[in-house]
């Protein structure tokens, strides 16, 4: 039953993703989470490394869409516009609506899409339910809010059950 949470890959950060390999295996589009995946939740500083990361994906001919559950749509909009990416805010991941809208935006199918995110119960569950490939990355900063701390504990429990964490 926990298999629905299993990501195809579990990596330290977005910078470890092999987009060349993904492209070779038929991936056409990348759905990216924002908070704790591309940027720490509290920061808006878009680094040169993040710029070249995004440009690197575009250069490989892969399409990108940003999907965020953030309660601050202006933040998502600012990042997406700066990086020149289409985006969906208040996405309510893991529900399927935003993933389906992203597929229309990206003009592709679920089987040719990879979801990259730091949250098992939002990004990975949502992507898996939508029939997409999923890559889990470690969150960029430590959580300070009790509810998120609890959620990270629950995530680690599932990852251990899946044999992805010792
Ligand atoms: Mg996130």
C-alpha cells in the first residue's frame, strides 16, 4: 500500500538529476515544485546556479512547468517570471487538478512527464497518482513549524518502510 509513495529516484538535490538520461528514456516535460526543491521556503534569492539549472533543462529541449501549493502566489509568480517558466499556484497537490492542467499547458501526456519535489505526500504521491514518473529530493532547509516537523517525521517513516532510508 505504501508503494504509491515510492519515487523512481531519491536524490540529495535537483542538481543531481540526470536530465539527459530522462530525455533518452522518453521524458518530454518536467513539473517542478518550488519551496524546498528550487529555493528554501524563506528565501527569494535566485542564484546563478538555479538560473543555469533551469536553462540547462530548457537547452535539452525539455519543457518545464512550476506547480506550487504555496499560500503566497506572488512568490511563485515572481520566481516563475524571473526564470521565464509557466506556473500554477495554489495547486492543492496531491490532488490531480493542477497536474492535469500542467499536462495541457505542456502539451504532453502523463507518461512523458517527470515530477520533481521534496514532499512525499504532495509531490510524489500526486505525481504517482497522475501516472507520472517522480523524483524526490531532500528539502533544502530544516522545518521550524510543528506541523511540518511532524510531516517530515511521517515522510521518513514511509521512506524507511520503502527501504529508501536507513
Ligand atoms: Mg516543496
